[in-house]
DNA sequence: AAAAACTATATTGTATACAATATATATTAT
DNA sequence: ATAATATATATTGTATACAATATAGTTTTT
C-alpha cells in the first residue's frame, strides 16, 4: 500500500473531524484558530482551510470575524437529518439492487460479521461507525450514482456523531444487529421493496432511539 | 437596508460563482490562484478559501498540488443531479403544502408574474434563475426543514449552470412557463399529490431538454 | 447608577515571503 | 532516436507578519 502524502490541511481536517465525531470537541464550544494551530504544530492557514471544509460537511459553523464552533443539532434537526437519509438511501438502495454484484453482497456479509464481533469490544464506537458506513456503502455500490453516494456520506458523517454518542452512553443501537441481517437477506434474495422498507425502518428506528436518548439527557440538564 | 461589509473571501466566492454559472469561466479550464488574485486585487489566501467553498458547492474541483478547475458535468451526472432534485424537492413540497400560508402563495404568484415578463428581456438568464429559485423556495417555505432547504439550494446552484446555458443557447426551457402556472394552481387548491407530480415532471422535463441540448452539442464537437 | 464613548485586548482576515510539489525543459545514457 | 535522469520553471502549500474587526473593560457623560 502506497503511503499517501497529505497536505497539512487534509491532516487537520481528519484530526478535527475525528475530535468532533468522538465528542472530544464539544458542540457549541468555540474553535480558536491560534490554539488549534499551536496544538497541531501548524500555522493558522491550514487550520482555517480545514474549518472551511468541515463547515461544508456540516460539522462546523464558521461566522466571519466571530470564529468557528462545532455545530449542534437540536431534536428537530436530528429528525430532519434522519428522514432525509431514509429517503435518499432508500432510493439509492433500490437503484443499486437492480444490478448489484454477488461480489459486493459477499463483501457486505463479511463486514457484517466484523460488525457483530466489534460491538462488545473496546473502542467499539469508532470501529463500529466505520464498519457500519462500509456496510451501507457496499449495498449502494450497484447504483453507480457517485454524486448521490457522496451526499449520503456527508449526511452520515453528521448522523455519525449521534450514533456514536448513543453507542457510548446508552450501550448502542439495540436493534441494529438483527436489522442489518434482515436487510442483507432481502438484498441477497433481490426483494427490492422489502429491502428498501427494512432499510428505511432501520434508519428511522435508530432516529427514534437517538431522539429518546437526547430527550432524556435534556431533561437531566434542566 | 444596511450595507453588509463582507470579507474578501466572500466577495471572491460571489464573483467566481457568478463567472462559473454564467459560463464566463469555462468548465475544465484551470483556475490559477495567482492570476485570479491579481485580477481581483487580493492575495492568494482569499482566492484559495473561495475555491474551497466553491468546491463544497460542487462548482469547482480542487486537487492538492495540482490546482482547481470549474467542474464539468457529463450526461450521467446531469441525470443524477436532476433526479435527486426531483425526489428531494417533491418530498419537500409535499411537507410544505400541509401548512403553507396564503401569504407565501400570494408571493409565489407575484414572482411568477415577474418570471414570465423577464423571459423576453435582455439579461434574461441571470434574473430568470434568481426568480426561478425564489419561486420554488416560496413553495417550500411551509415545510420548515432548514437543512433540506439548504441542500436543495446547493443542488440548484449546480443545476443552474445548465439551465442558464440552455436559456442562453437554445432560447430557454420552453415548457417552464405553463408548468409553473399549473404547479401553482395545484398548490393553491392544496392538491398535494397533483402538485408533487407536476413538480417532479417539471424538473425531469427540464432535465430532458438540457440533456438533449448537451447531446446535440457533443455531436457537433466530435 | 445607567448609558454612552472610549480605550485595550483578543481574535480573525489577508498580504507577503518562503517551502514543497508538480510540470516542462534540457541533458545524459543506452 | 528513445528512454531515463537531471535541472529549471511554474504553481501550489504554509509560515509569518501585519491589518481589520469584535469583545471586554474602563472612563466619561447624563
């Protein structure tokens, strides 16, 4: 595997994204360019460029002269995000299943096995969300819709924070395991309608769990 | 109306976006940072930041160490983009019509009148796309889905290039006028299903016209 | 004391200068 | 002559320095 030399901007993007997704950088808290630059041993230029890119991903809000901060979604926004995902990913899956390869399905099966075994272990949240994203992307690989796939991945990066938080604090998406297996079964038998329905239900049920968790936490803080 | 002082980066974003949408900057042609900086009387820093923002909008592709260029959509990508729009905007309209205000509908009627009268005049492409976007946003205003609305606007910025090109070179989206009127009528009578169907058909028919135009132009160049 | 005006400070925005990388040209080896 | 290597040039990436703006604190005014 060739080592890819990245620009400092790219490195900063990756580090900051991970910190936001993992919750190390708390939403709402201001992101001072100078402080980040010193911490990461770069100048403010790559930090600024990284913040702009993260803003495009929806993870950061950047106000001129005021500064940047990690974005925080309220309950309504979580609702909107997951419903958008359900619609777009449902459509993408339908398009994909028409001519998905057996190879892609086999790969999805492999990833699913890893996913299940990852759940109990340490550092579960990080590996889980990576594998989860790989699993879904595998199922969408037949669609041949690069722009839609990019969009789905951006939306997922946003949802990822909440999924991870839920995994860490509440012990995980309880129904995700069996739902993934059922989804994959419908894909393998090419039952498109059932697969799409299962996928949507899967996304919306994780939405419900996350909303319930957020609501509960909100009450504790008030 | 208060004068808003903008950063140089914001100004450069607006100027470059307009140049790309209007076709002054041809797709594929490299965007040299130094040249743009000199032309716009700024340093390369705001130019770089502007290019990054435009990349997030999908108007520019930015490769590390290689440079930036305006993106060019091929036929498949046009297809994908417009189908994505049809799905998302259809859903958004359905949600909006449930509790859209009479005020918003009245405003849409006003904009539609301006749209029709703008078609013949000079500078039609610029004002048309602005009014067109305002008209659609008006119809979606009842949905109260800020994230989806943002997304729709980004997708529209991308589609806009093709719509403008088509307006300029081929005399316009021939069916847009009557389609808009029919769409508005269904919205006013709150016939949600018919309105959504009309909207989707409207978006997809503009896709067809644009694809036909692109195909024709491709044959001329080969 | 409350509001307004004026500092001082912190922070962001941008120009300049230099470093790193890629591309084009020239040189050498086969 | 062609391919490979080396050099020069163009272009991008990033650090530093300075300018502009916003914020916090202070003083002045009412």
